[in-house]
């Protein structure tokens, strides 16, 4: 399993980002300050480093400088609330591969992590669409749902829910599982949002089409594809 060293001193921010990375299939080693990040880097030999800039004991820039003195290949991605372009330039000058501003969606953070791992040859390039039926396909990376040649752009949340349904096509998936995959929690409010996401996804599949999102009380939702009957 690919291992990511994630250095962030904000506990709430760290928990949310770690949940996203784990759901994307990565093992995450977390450091709460710069000194711990450097120590864990040397002990764990991660495949990629995702790191805040402003941290206690040692800044992310200082950690990156020390890492680059002995390692030129491990990708270093900064994720920071410092938005001035000079901060990004400073990061790149220290040998960083990317500089991500914290206001972006975590889906974009994961996408950038994926990109650098693909560049390193460590991650399979996911360009193929998931085939749902003869004229319906879905690309969870670009968030495209193509129906009869028409491309629909999905939201990140719609994408995560539909991907979960696609992976279990013609089966029912419980609300608990969909909420966990979509939101990473079990808050009561998340179940209300799930119902809204399902309602939006259903609008892409007109009534009477061979593809539908069905409901089974007690079982959950299912992406059901009717087989064409031959005359």
C-alpha cells in the first residue's frame, strides 16, 4: 500500500484530510509538528509527503530543505493557508513538487496526490470509463457521466456516491455505507444530504430507461441495469 506522510498541526484539519486520503486507498502517517515530520520521514520512508508550511518546532520549508539535502526523488506537496505567490515560489525553490492552497476542496488535494504518484509510476493511470450500460458510462476521476453521448459534470459528492453504487451494480447498498463513502462520518444530517444527492442523480436517468437508482426499504439504494430482451 502506498504510504503518505502528512504533516499538519491543526487536529481537525488533519483528521478530515486523513479520512479523505484513507478512503482513496492510502496509508497515512501523521506528524503534528515539523520535527516529528522529519523524524517520521526518516523512519517510515514514505512514498509522498503532504505538508503544511506553518508548523510548531520546525516549519514545512525547513523540513523540506533538510529532506532535499538527502532525497531528491520523494514528491513533496505543500498544502498551506499562505496564499501569496511568493510563498509558492519559495516552496518550489526548496524542491517542492506542488503548492496547494488550503481553500481548495479536499477532492482536489487527493487528485493532485494521485497525479504525482502516477508521474512516479506508482499509481495506475485511471483514464477508462466505468461502463454502466451500453450507452451510459462514468469517469470518477474527471467526474463525467456520459449518457447517450451527452456529457454531464457531477459534483464531488455525486461522484463518490455514484462510484460506490457502480462498484456494486445491481446490488443494494445501505445508507450507512453510502454516507461513510460520501461524507466519512455518521452524522444524522449527512443522511438528509444523501437523499438529496440520490434525488439529483436520479434526474440523469429518465423514467423508463434501462438504468435506474432503485430504493429498497431496509436495504438502501441500488444502481440497477435492466438487461435488453431479444425479440
